[in-house]
C-alpha cells in the first residue's frame, strides 16, 4: 500500500500543479493496493521430468518440450499479444491427469462419457491441439480433444477474446507470426490424434505399415526366416 507520507507528497505536487487546495488534492490521490500476484506452481514453468526422456516409440523428429511449448504460464508478465497467440497454438499436450497447458476453457480431464453407467468408457478427454480458426474473428480458436481410452475425438470452437490470434490490417485479419491456423480446404487441420490401431500416440510414428520383423521384412512370425527351429 502507498505510504501516507508518499500520499501527502503526491497531494502537494497535485495541488501545486492544478492550483487546487491541499485537502482536495489529498482526496484525489488514491491509496493503491496492488492485487496479490498469482503464485504459479514450478511444474508449469518447466517440462515434467518424464517429458525429457525419449520414448521408445518416438518419431524420428522427437524433441523434448521447448519453452514455447510450455503454455501461457511460462510467458513473462509483459508478453505481447503476438507472443501469447503463438504460445497458444504451440503448447505440448499432456496426459489427462495433468493440467492442460492451454489458456483455459477446454474439455481436458473431463470424462469421455459424463453420464456414466456400467458400459461407459472409463477414459478421460485429452486436449491435444488448439489452432486459430479461419475467418475474420481473431478471438475464435479450433479445439481438438480425444479420449485417452477409446480414442473418440471431439472437435469444436472456443472464443478467447483475451488471446486473439491476429490483428486487423486494412480491415483484414492477419495472423501473428508463428501462429498455426486451421486450413479446412486441404483437409489438413494440423491435428494429430495418434493411431488407434497400433497405439501410437499424438506426435509418434504410426507403425501399422511396418514389417513384423525388422530383420527379414516378414509380415508375420509365420513367414519370418530369422528363426529356424531346431529339430531333434
């Protein structure tokens, strides 16, 4: 809180500058009470330890999360709108048991089948991606979720006025540099939900077309010539 001594000094300066009485100036000098800074838990500011270990089934281009992929919590307090937008389209997804790195308002961690029941899927939704939605509304983002058990995916839109993905230039919305945007025309929305057949997760290489044996290229163990049984 601003000290009483500082208030009086400000009031005297205001009275001299505007030619008003000291009492009137004192009433106009607000007592500033700054809002308490929100404490950000340390694990939001760095990758989780297991994210730094290369998975056995990782794609050739796999890399540990960068600072840009840690989400908005890792941004400095004075981050520009362009920096916030770029981070919002680049964060690295996490498991449903961990907080989502997006700027909020998503289905991450929610039940796949909220109504429940004995036959309901036990999985939870994972927020895998968020991209700028095409059009002139720079507050609109496209969201992509998938169940971590059955693989069902949910696509939708969310409006984030506090995180615009671009700015108007001559009446046309122009995305900030580095922001990914959905392109429905070419059928590629940038979303990678993984493969439900081989179990490859988002960002990992699908192995469905790989040969059963990496040595001889056989499609099954029946045709594999690497193993020759010994006969008595």
